[in-house]
């Protein structure tokens, strides 16, 4: 598409957010749900503690990564089609997934690359990579992030088949719904340092799903098991062989 710039972007979904909004008072959703996620997003973008009064304009000042937010969907996109901007976006997605794990809020992301129309001031975002990223996000059976073939091609073009750690991705057979897998690059959110006794938990009160959880929410339980498996394989703190 001539004259239309390329973007590397991530469509991130807040898992379980619809149920949270349905069952909680809106004031609690804003203060505890969105409020905590906004703080984590700021830290992931700037690597520093957010100001007490966090305005949305603060998120627009990043030199490499832009962001838009609608309900349970966060869109992150590169402002320039450069290797540095792409690594920066992947770092933000990785950090955001990791930090929200500790808050028992799960995120799932699909990432793609290609020509798109981005008009942030007027909240207009159109293009095939947005569709590709959104579809891939929905297909995954875990909390994590997977790269569409378009994003893999862009990364591998400069970083090789197994990109180094500073690209924040790793080859993996990503679990999909229906028991299928996708051999692609996955966002490696396991580089976040945590205490030796920390473990990815089902909830704030339980390490693993209960029999009741498996009976009532088997789909969510399967997502959790796949997520923890990925973490325990690649986390340097949990797996000394890494």
C-alpha cells in the first residue's frame, strides 16, 4: 500500500473484565481495576513509579510507543517503523503482562505488523494488522502474547530465527483454543525478577484451581495451567537451568 506507513502493534485484552464490570460497582472498577492497570501501564512504558495524579496525557509523551484504550482492550503501536521502537513496544507488552500477573489480572495479546491508518488525536485506527492482531489474541488459550506471522517476519528480518533477549520474544508452541498450537514467537514476559518464594497463583487465596473451579470454569483453568507452564519453563528464577 503506497504512502501508508507500517506499524508494529499489539491488541491486548483484559481477561475477565466483562464479568468484573458486570459484578462490581463502576466506582470500584475505575479505582481498583482500571486504576491499577493504568499504573502498571505507566511503569511498563517509563520504568518509573507513576505520579500520584496520573493523567491520560502522560501516556502520549512516550517517544516510541503510542497507546489507545477502549473498555477491556488496550492498543499499543509503534510511532516509527524502527527496530528500536519495536523492541520498546515488545518490552512494554512483556512488562505489562508480568506486572499484572502479580495482581491476578490476566492479559492476552496478539501482535502484528503492516500498513495501517493511525490518527491518534481523532481516535481512528484502521488496518489489516489490527485485524490480524485482534484475531490472534482471541484464538489463544492462555494469558500471554503471540506474534502473527507478519510480526515474526519483521522481527526475524533483523534479529534472526531466535532473537536475543533484548527483543523480548521467544520461539514457542502457543496454545490455541480447541487444543491446537501455533509455532510462532511468543512475548517473553518471564524476564521480570521476582522473589524466590513467589509463584504464579490461581488467585490471591489459592495456588491452584479447586475442583469446583475446574467444574465451573474449565476454560479459565486450562488457560491458567498453560500460562504457568510457560512461566516455569522460561523463568530464570523458577527454573535454574535457564
